[in-house]
C-alpha cells in the first residue's frame, strides 16, 4: 500500500493535478476572504474601543476633539489616524498591533493609573511613527491645496502655511 501511494505521488495523473489546483484555488479564495474580513473587522472604531483601556481613557478624550464632532459632520475614527490605507503599510501596522494585544493580555494598562503611568511613552511612540511616515495618515484627509487658512485658528494656520511652504505636512503635537 505504501509503495503504491509512493508511485502515485511520483507520477500523478492529470486529473489529480487538476483537482489539487482546484482545491488550492478554492482554499486560497476562502483564506483571502477570511483574512480580509478579519483585517476590516479590526479596522473599525467599535473594535478599537471594545477594550475598556481605550474606551475609558483615550476614547473619552477623543469625543471632545474636532476629529469627533465638527461643523462639517466629517468624523475621523481611530483607524483613520492610526491605520495606514495602503495595503502593505496596513499589514505591517496590524502586525505591530499584535504587541498591543499582548500587553492587553498582560494587563500592562488595565487600570487608569497604569494607563496614565505609560501614557507619555505610548504617545511618544505614536508621535515617532507619525514623524517616520511623514504624517501619512493625516494626509489621507488633510490636503494643503484645499485648505482655507482664513478659517483656521492662529496656531494651525501658522503650522499649515509653514508646511505648505515646505511642500510637506507639519506634525502638530499637543502634549498633555
């Protein structure tokens, strides 16, 4: 029996090769569909705030920002600012986020006190990433060519004009 199986593996029939290709094709579609479904499910604001660390800390503060509520009715959600749109960069970010899940499991920031103790470190990591990517996620929504500087507050107007003159965005960091 083993010898027969070995011979069939050495000289497969055309039908078995076709069947293997078909099964592989279908399995690939199922895997790709499942992978993309998982990517999109974890790219929703409701996923981001599903853990109490985010819901009870950062999300509460975010609700008082212009990115949450503004005169235009356009809302920037967590993934808009923290997950790149280009696929390769998005996958890299999702892999990096697995570290955040590890710390969720370890309870590194599971209380307000622990969160506040690590807050500056966490913020500096985000700011560093924004500098490394030249504020790529900000530029998904903000475009200097379409800005009306006369409707901006002094600090934002100054930074945006400075960035426009340099032909690149300027990261405005508000340190708490």
